[in-house]
């Protein structure tokens, strides 16, 4: 028997901007009918490009039993649209999806809940939608309520729940009613840290029992720890379909050429900034005063930055972040932390160098430079992930290589050890 549980074949989804439909039932039916005629795509050419948006375009992939598939992409890439189609919330414009087994979805806060019903009644409602008998639901009821942590309010109408309570109960229901496929969107971000850990643990249990999980999140650390495979969506199309490590690397590779040199072009993507100044250069210098993309273990280093002030700037704060391979900040440093003062820049070009006495553990790192106004907190410029470098497990001769096969953490602390014989 095949272990294929999901087959997505050439799925596309078209939205008309500004309105719900084309304006008339006759026109909707006409376009729908043409879209169903095999091999005839003339209906597409009748649409004005500026009036329509392809949320998904020719998406095809397969998912096997027991896989945990992470779906990654920027806002607007089509992730939520894809999950809604797979959950039967909406239908594709073209293409098909075949699912073997029953699927439980957690897409948005409150999805699948009737606001007037109590938490307990909604558990039975969701179970019935999944095709479960009352006896099956009752056997899981206590476990669901305990996991959700809303036992005190279980007989209260869910319209009175907070968003966090909604998510707690919705996830508990979706995960415990034994679906063959569990589909989870970013909604777990609503819950607190403790509940997120419970949810991740439960999803690992679900996959360990041979069931399938589809998961959307912007938290790459969670993706890396939970998922076995990844799909990267970009502008409604699949850009990568491979291992989760490969998918995450590609997700963060848009600045790949810049990250090799640390030279920042004027058209570099800057998501934040008021624009009074711009970073032009940011890279790492080794102990030999050479620019490098590879440091040795135990090697001290310096970060060199050049910025251009387009006008006089007073009361600025500079900071740098070093991030790991899944873009978690592992080292942060600001000038204010060392001098307890801000800095002024006159109009023109400026050089800033930062000495690091921190010993980084072997691995891959990305440099981000930030400039902001101290008093208001307004960002002047942010150069994200503009330089990539690695730390080797080999040290300079006589300085001690990294001995272990597994890397523990990201920073080797400069500490003093004292030993005393208590006999």
C-alpha cells in the first residue's frame, strides 16, 4: 500500500483585487466554465493583469505518511492560501489536491469554532466534522481539556475566550482527535512560550505515530527542529522543495552576493529606516587585519563598518548583531553598552570599528548592522545579514582546537575556574 497521503497537482489560485467576484453571476459562471475546459486557458488572457493576483501558480508536490513538512515564505508568498485550499476552506482556481485520510486544520484563531457554543460543545462539533463518534470524542475529552489549560472555562461560550484561550483549545482539539494529517498555520505565535513548547512536543508525538504534519511558521529555529522537509514559496510558486536545511538556507540567501563581500549597494533591501544615513560596508577582520569569511576557533576579531550620513545626525546609537544559521541573534553589542553615551555624525562618510573579545563556537554566522536615534528609538538604517562568515574548529597553532564532535552553544565564555580540595 502506498504511503502517499497528499498529492498536490498544478494548483493555482486567482483572486480579483478589490471585489469578491467579477460582478455578475453570469460572468463568474462563464469564467469558471472556461477554466474547467481541459487545455483551454483563453479565459486567463481575458483578465487584466493589474486587476488580478495569482496567489498560487502551478504548485505541485507530494507528502508521505509520517512526514513533517515545513512551508516557508515571506508574507504574501501564498502559504496560508495553500493551507486553506488543502483544508477545503477555499477551492483552487485550477489544479487538484488529493488527500488520503482525515485532516484537522488550525489556520486562524477560531477557525472551526461556533462562537455561541461552549468549549465542550465545540470539541464535540469538531470531532463530528472529523467523522468521529461521540464515544471516540468522550474517550479523548479529559485529555483535550487538560492539555488546553482552559478547564475553568470549558462550559463558557467560546466567544468570551481570549485569542490565547481560543488557540489553546483549538490546537488541543486538532491534535488529540487523531487526524491522519495535522495542518497548522502561524497561529501558535498567539500562545505563550510554555504552551508553544507543549504544542511542538505534541506535533513531534503526532509525527512519531506515523501521522503527517504540515506546518507554517516564520520561526526558522522551530522549523529546523520540527520539520523533516521544507517547501519555499516565492510569489505563489515553489522555489525549493527539499530538505529543511536546504530550504531555510535558500530562504535567507537573497543577499548571498552581498554577504560574501560586505559591500552594500544603494539598492540593497532595507526593511526599516528613516534614511538620514546608510551603511556602505560591514565585514569581519581577523587578527591579521585582513578581511575574512572564515575565523579560526579562539580567534579574536573586529567588525569594520562604513556609513554615509546624508545630513548631520545627533544622538545616534550603533549596534551590531551576530546571528546563527536560522537567524537567531546569539551576540548583540551596542556602543551605548560600553560607553553609556550616544554618538553624533556630521554629514559625510564615517568609519566605525568594533573589537570583539568574544570567542565564537564553530559554525556559521551572519552580521547585521543597526543605526538608530537613541531617544526616540527610530531606526535610521538597518543592514540585515550583510556579511556571512564561519568559525572553524581549528585554532591557531598552540591555541587549542575545538575538541568535541558536537558544538555546544554559540559563545565560549571567558571565565575563571577555581578548584579546591575539600578533603
